[in-house]
């Protein structure tokens, strides 16, 4: 297939492109910065606000995989621009070019749009996709980890120090980036199911409690780490301090505190991917150990 990909320079997108090329697909990927040439990949310079660029991206494409999105923004307008307007422009480009298959990477946060500005923007993006008239598939990943991820790196660093500060007691689902990338490729196939919302994970029924996840992180780094449930008010204080220190680069924002403190980020069994379409291959304990090794090799951990 010829695949049009947004978000190809990010954590998930890079792995998606690598696996797509390895599988024999041709990739056109949007980028705002110069990229190294790669076999099987045509980099399209521009962004989601340029109609001519998007036309070049999607023309003659068999499927669009829309990975690009904003997970952290200073205000609601930032989420609206990155997650809602960006999705709308991609849908318009795909429709104009006749690219029927549209795979949209959303988030479990879309299930709880009142909790956070991020979740609200993802829910609105899903509404646009569902109303597009295209052969859409919406994928809501849970927490994604794997080599190259800078978001979960902080948790690995805490585990190495012996203490992992987590939100108040709750449960979450996990998925390795390779498994997610394989799902996105499968969903882009012309004979894949259409007009469905999918919530994939590592196959662990009921997900992981925060303590179970913390113990698995500790084992991955070789340290018997202790998981500490952090009260919401302390996370709120931490978010203000992070904003003071790192300003626009702050990772613990008030919006993320609202999202993190929800007790149930476990995928719904009713939205599990059809087994004929995809099944997870990476056991999480092995995936965490592999990720820790990669961090060490890069000097990150």
C-alpha cells in the first residue's frame, strides 16, 4: 500500500514507518523539519495547516494513518488546534483525494472528555472522524511504552532510584509501541473492519494496578522499587512547580494531573480488536526489560 502518515517524526510514528517499510509498504510522511532520506519513505515538508502540502501527502494514497496530535498544551486552544483542527484538515484532504481508509489515533482519554482539555479535544476529533463518511477506524491506545519513548522515561528513572511516585490508587492498561504500530498497519488494510472504535492493550485482563506496574518497572531496571501513591493535591502542587521551572516545557501540567488521577484507564473488553485483525505479541514484563536495556544503551538511564 501507499500510506500517508502524520506524526511520523514522533515516538509512535517513527516505529510505524519502520514497520511499514519492512512490510513492503510505501510511506509518505509529513514533517516540519528536514529528515534523513530513507528507503521506502517520501518526506513531505510542511504541516497540517497547509492545504497544498496535505494534497501532496494524500494524493493516490491507499490509506491515511493520522498519528499526529498534541498531548500537552498550555491551554484549551492549544489542544483544539492540534487535535481537533488538525484532524479536520486531514479528513478534508483525504476526502478530496479519494483516500477512503482513514485510521485515527485517539486516546482512552476520549472516554472521559470532562476530565481534561486533552480528553475533550480527543473526543471532538473522534466525532469528526465518525461523521466524515470515510472508511474510518479509531484506535484508542492506553499507555504506550517502548524504546525511544521519553514520556515513560521518567518512571524508569524513578524506579532506578527505588521509589516510584504514581497517582492515587488505580489501574491502567499498557501496550508496546511495536504492537500498536502493527495494529495501525492492520487497520489500514482495505479489507480490515471499518467504522469501529478499538481499544488495544497487552492482553492482560483487567490491566495493571499502579503497584503492579511499579513492581514490574523495578524488576525491569533491577531495583526493588517502592510504589508510592501520591495524593492529588500534591500532584497539583507539583504541576505548579513544574510550570515555574520548565515553563512551556513542563510535563506535569494541571490538565495532566486531572487525567492521571482518574482511577480507571483500563481498556474495555467490548472494544477489543477482532482477533483476526490483530493480537498483541509483546508481553509487558519483557517489553519493559527491553526498554530499560535500550535506555541504558543510549545513556538515558
